[in-house]
């Protein structure tokens, strides 16, 4: 079965996920939740993997930190990759550790040439240990930073060319960042080469409290119609890519998430049929 549209696997949905028979369905997990020696989580994941393709979407490598990825974390990730053989392994273009201190967030950085060198080296180290290429996800941004040498799309493209990694394009992140920083989401997406895009994420966002125009990438709301429109535009240009529906807060019933998943599946299959 070729993966089309998938869901983030949540513990409250294990039974329904295991029973689902929808064409092209796949599941994504954060590997950090499964870096244990045993227990019910791993048993459930083995059962899901026996029926469905799986992706691992990391939050702990801290690729943009000013230090190498943690060696113990990388080895634990490799053990999961070897055990579950995911069709995709991905990480965020962000940092979350500094001098041994872990921050509970995915933090931004100035896109300098020095940062390009450092992050490319970290991606290379991760890929060497894992024995495979990874995808890197574009961030959500909330405030302008100074000191950039490169636009975000140029930075992402340079990383792919230097390291052989691919891109996980989060369309909601593009929409949120474009709204907050004042650029056109369509222009951003159009600048990304089709050949480096390996996966797409769709998620919901919310306005900040107090009537602010600031948008927050909450993963706690349905996917907004402008994000769906950007998604269709992107798929029309690059062709079908495995697409994930992300929901990490205010998680609804499985069938509600499946309705969004089935909408994405429809977009992908329509695009595929139009070019047969």
C-alpha cells in the first residue's frame, strides 16, 4: 500500500487506528514517546506497523543548536528506525537545547551562513548515524529576527543541496509565518523545488489571545480553509506527496480526524488521476 494521507497516532485512538481499513492510510509518531525498552506503547506501535506504513517525526535532535546532536538520542532514534522501518524520518528546523538545558519549544535562529554550515553538519551527522536521509520541516515564526543572510526558502534549498536531505513542508506553518511576518504564502511555496519535497503537513492554528492579529501554530483546531487552498495549489504544482493531518491539542474523536484525512486523500487521488 502506498501512503497517501495519514494521521498522527494518539493513544486514545489506538483501537480505532488498528481497525481502520482506509486506502493509503498511514500513521506518524514522535519517536521520543517510544524510546523505551518495552511496555504497552511499543506493543501497540508494533501492531499498527504490522498493518500500516509509519513515519517518525522527531522533536528532540535540536538540529539548529550550536552543538552536535545528542549521541544517546541519536542512537535511541536509530534503534527505533531499525525496529519499525518507517518510510519517512523527519525533524524540525529549530533548536531546543543549549549547554545541556532543554527548552520545551522549537526555537528560531538567524539564517546566517554560519548557521547553514552548522545545521548542514548536524543533518549530516544524523543521517550518517541513521544510515538514511531525513526530511527537515520549515518552522512557524511569530516575530521578525534580524541578522539573516538568506531568505528561508533559499536556506532550506541550500540545506537540501548540501546534505541530500529532503523537505517536510508544513503548509500551516507557511500560512502562520506569512501572516505574522507579512509575506505571501503562495510565493514561499512556489519557490520550493518539487524534487526535494518528500512530505506535507496540515494542521490548525488559532489567533493569539486578546484580539491580536498574531497567529499561533497550536495544532489544536481544524485546518483552516486558506490552508486547504494553499495545499491544493501546492499539490497541483508538485504532484501527490504523503500528507499528514496533525492534531496535538483539543484532540477530537477519531472519525472527525479521519474526515480531514479523507479530504486530503481526495486531493491527492484527484491530482494523481488527472495526470494518468
